[in-house]
């Protein structure tokens, strides 16, 4: 079970690093220069990544309760 939890934690860490980089980009001038469609898609991507990270956290918590 510890191996599964570790893999999920690693996945969440990698995802959160990517999300952090995306958040930095969204706050940059380069983001503001994008066309409307790309801005929309990146904001959807950001929201989806947050949900995904939260799901991974929930799974970790659930698995830890079982130990």
C-alpha cells in the first residue's frame, strides 16, 4: 500500500509543479498577449489541473485512513 501512496504522491508533486509554472505564466505579460481562445483553454486547463490535484490528495487521504 505504501508503494501506491508514494506513486500517487509523486504524481501529485509533478502535477503541482506544472500547475505552479502554469500559474506563473498566467500572471505574466505573455499570457495577456495570447488570443482569446488560448486564454480560455489555458484557464480551463488550470481549473482541471487543480481538480486533478485535489482528487489525488483525496485518494492519498483515503489510502492513509486504511493503514
